[in-house]
C-alpha cells in the first residue's frame, strides 16, 4: 500500500492567477479612489491651518496684533515627508498685521502626479479655502 504525504493546497499557478486578478481590479479602482485619497490628505492641511488660526486668535487677545512668526505663536512645523517625517504640507504665515493675518499650507507632495500641488489658506475670520486643487 502506497501512502501520500501531500497536503491539499493551491498550486503556484493558481496563486499567480489570483494575484494578477487582484492587480487588475486595483488598477481599475485606483482612478476612482484618487479623489478620496487627496481629500483625506487635505485633512492634514485643514487641521494645521485651524490650529494656526486658534494660536493667532490667542496671540491677538494677548498682544492686540497678529504674529508673522510661527515660533512666536508656539507652532512647531512637523518634519516634512521629504526630510524623513510624516507631514505632507508646509505651513507658513503669508501676512500678519494689527487687524488681519493669512496663513497657507502648501503640499510638498504631488498626490496625483499631475504637476499641481494642493494649497490651502485661512485668515483671521476662519475663512478656510482651497487655493489650488491637486
């Protein structure tokens, strides 16, 4: 009597066919998912700018003017992804006077590889708007 030591399993060819099918499905779905991915990443810019607006408001209440210095506000820019960090947006204050300020978050990563970088701005009145859509 001959006994077999083989276990039931998938062959290499069957596994390769399944991987190819999954790859094709991902390629079909990716273009429709790109706007969702961009929106999710834009959340970083929105949250950072809302934080800047809050810091500027607090600074204004104490000093009767807005600041153009992120350090003076107590804001610390996270390490950018191109420098080994996790931040995808560079935060800067464009202008600050006694009565107003404007801050900008500019993407350092071209999320959908079209040559356009996402840009958001906020002002003293919490007007948050997307200046350049990626």
